[in-house]
């Protein structure tokens, strides 16, 4: 019986692979010898099936992701992604841009260039996302012009300010026109946008959307010409709601993760979505086109499609059911194989950049003061939803005693705080439902999109410990109770570790498990859910460092009502 190594003959920069070639263009599988030389597919010719093993197909592409959410530098992200057959990402450096501006974008590009992986970055269109929060930087139209002229920048990143598009805000219009001028596509971000407002958004030239969370919304956007990115990340999970759209719109669907935390990335990536789509009974060639080909066509990516004369970017998988990756090739270089069980390139520790300018807070700063008289009142509360970035609006009863707002007696509700990490300022506080923390608190400096510190807890003492742990580390995640405190440092912009990928995944998994154990929160991914509670561009109720914000009315709201 032949071994895998006997099927591949390598001579200098030339080698051949005897395999079952997944010819997605002709929608058939053929036994073939694939010849590679100098990073290119030189020939694909028929061979005897008896000498073939595994299936060769184009590599997977994540059509929209914020690398920062993996809590890894791009180079370290790549070491895990290639083990799952991912050869490229369409990466929006929006998170680090909100913290460190242009310097942050260039930091991501430079680090990504150090490894054999296809990182394609965009120009972040909304830094800050709104004027209703404090960010560490601003990218104006002149900055976007500079970025779009760079060869590493292939598109204008998600236009989150959809009201600005619809109402033709001058600065927003300038950025969109620049993308058109440089013939670069524009990514969308329009959760729940329908009807005439959606028409205006699309007519501005917005070509994709990854925020659809119902079948009906996705279908309307497809019928009106938008490409739909089916997202399955660590917090937002829209695969089940949208995947049936693939059957009728195979050329207009792509797969993405948007935000993927390190513990989940260690287990799988876009390959998991392909496997789930097969299990749903969808056509395997449509799945491969969505997962591998459509991103190349839409963004004009210089990635090979496993055709003659293409760059040799391809993978070998065990079957077309589970898509377990056996080997990954990028530009003809083998970057992963199961014989070694890990990536085949080395990374180096990177010096982090940061923007963290506050000192530890006091217990008194966490007290919620009011001028209202003693008594019981109704308070607005964020209703967190498992597996979604959208939130609901809830009400809870609170008591005011001697000028202080006390914690709700209903244990479903906790206090949520946002602390400006760029300047000394008053702490923004409110209430949140469904974290259901008991006897503890969690905190994080990963808080989309401005990445101020966000924390949730059921008492001020533990909140203080969790928050000050983040400040001491100048960024990270933490969990605290009366007797225990667990932390993970994120020194790169307060968003990413500069440690090896496997260590990051292990540390995050450990802190996340401890957080769930000591606080009792039922959320599957509490840190990922927490990170979106300060995002004022996704409905309905959020909290920024400036106050409680109603996304539907696009304005601040009072915490306490009569």
C-alpha cells in the first residue's frame, strides 16, 4: 500500500501530486497528476485512479474576518488557519485602526507579510464607527485615500455607518467615491436594513453584507444584487438561518467568520461550514464555489483556483464530506501536513504596539449616583442574546437609596460598565440581562469597535478587581470572584497576544472556562458576547463610554425612568 509521501515527488521547486482532482468548473472529480513548478500549476493530466489518494481542491477563504478577534497576530493566526485548509482571508483591520490608527493598519500588513499566507486587507471605512463613543484614532477621507492607493489594500472595509450612506453624509460619500475611483469593492454592514433604505444603501455601491440574520433579509438583499456572506463566528451564528439560500444563489454566497476566538479557531475554520453545508444536503460543488471561488472573483484576489497556470494554492482533503485537511499548499509551498500535525513555517515574536492611557480606578467610581429621590424605579437594560450581535431592550426594577442606584434584585440582571481607556473620564454604567453572573465579574479590553474596557458583574468589588486587572496589563481579559482572579494579557493594542498561537488558544480556553465556572454565566462564549455590548451600530440597545445608546433611534437614552 502506498503512503502519502510516495504519491508526491519533489525535485527542487518541482513536484507532482497523484490525487482525485476536484474540477469545480466542470463539476466533476477526476483522477489526475497535478504538476507544480516555481509556485504555479504547470499541468493537470489524467492518471490511473489506483495511484491516487485524497482529494485536491482550491483552498478555503474567509471572506470577512477581523484577525484581531482571534487575539493572535496575523502571522500566528496563519499557523492555525492552514491546518484547516484556509489559504487566505479578506481581513478588515478595523479593530486595531480604532485603537492605533494608520500605524495599526500598517502593523497588521507588515506582520502578515512575514509568513506564507494570503492576507488581503481593506481600508477601514468607519474609524470611529460613530461619534457616540471614544476611540483611539480617526481615519478621515484623506487617510482612506492613502490606504486605497496601497497595493496591499484591496477594498473599502465594511461601511458600518449605513445611516451616513443613506443620508449622504459628506465624509461618508467621499470615502465611497474614493473606492469607486480606485475600482475597489465596498463591503457592507447593514443589519436588518430592508426596503427603500436598503435600495439607497445598495445604490451607493455597497456590494456585500455579512450582517443578515434572517432568511427573508438575506433573500431580499440577494434579489437586489448584493453578495451575502454567511457568517458563523464565535458570537454571531447565522449559518442555519441563511444556508438554504446557497441552492438558488451559488454564485452570490460566500462564507465568513467575522470574529473567531482562538479556542474555536484551534478546532476549525471555513472547513467546518463546508462540512455542515454538505450535511444539510447541499450540492458539494456549490459549496466549494462559495467557500473557495466566489471570494476570489468578487475581490479579485491573486489566489489560485486549482487550474492550469494558476498559483499553486490548494489543499488535499480526506473526503468531500468532512473536509479534513491532509496538506495545504500556498504558492507551491507546503505549509501544513498531517505527518507533522502543525504548520511547516516558523514565526517570530513581534514587538507589540498599544494605546492605553489610564490608571487604576477606585471603588467609588463604580457607584451609580443619581439625584432622584429614594424609591423603586424602572431601569432600561440591554437584553443580550446568545449567538447574536443584536440585542433586545429590557426593563428591570431597581431601588435608589441615598443617591445611589442599587443592583437589581432580579439575578438575571447584572451591572455593565464601559471605561474610557484613552483618557480619564467618568465611567459609563447600566444594566444587562442574560449574562446572569453570580458572585463575580468579567472584563475585557476587546470591545467593538473603539475597544474601551467593558465589564459585567454582580458586585462592585469583583468588578473593580476585573477592571483593574485589565488596566494593569494594559489590555487583556479577566475574571474575578471573592477568592479567585484569572487574566490573559493582550499587549498588542489591547487586542492581541504576541505569543505563539497554540499558547494563546490554550490561555484563552483556560480563562474562559474559569470565567464560566466562578461566575456561573450560562453563555457559551461570554467574552465574545461581551465584546459586542458596546457596539453602537448593531441594534438595539448598547452601552458606550458615553452612555446607554439606542441604535434604532440613534441616540442616547436615560437609564432610569419613573
